C-alpha cells in the first residue's frame, strides 16, 4: 500500500496546487478538471486505506462509494457533471469554488 498511498498523496497535492493556480489565473476549465481530479484521488486514497485497493476507473470508484460510503457518493455524484461539462462548456468561478470546497470536504470525511 505504501507506494500507491504516497503517489496518491503527491498527486492530490499537485492537483490542489495547480487547481489553485488555475483559479487565480481565471482558467476555470483547467481548475475544474484539477479540483475534480483531486476529489477522485482523495477518494481513491480513502478506498485504498479502507478496502486495500485503488479503483480501476470512474465507474468502479462510483460503484464502491455508492454501495459503501453514501456520504462520499453524494458529493462525487453531484460534482462529476461539472468535470464532464469542462470538456465542452466554459466553466466559471462558482463551479470551481464548489469543487474546491468539496475536495476539502472529502479530505475531512476521509480523515474521520
């Protein structure tokens, strides 16, 4: 678990750091993607610690949290459409702020 855990922690930090930078530069689509990736990586870290493995895809991640961790599922289910929209629509600061806050909420939930 050690290497995967460290990689996920490093990735989370990188996504948050660059998400903040993109937000400050008003690059909202990039910030949306980065904060959603931070959310996904935090969930993967949580699943690794609880279940002993990292999900293989978005679908696998969703299925695990839907079945076992409904509080987390509620967050990612709400946020995933923003991530999908970031490919074809212009995102805004409000969306990015929601994702940023949700990344923090996932961190708090996973550290209980």
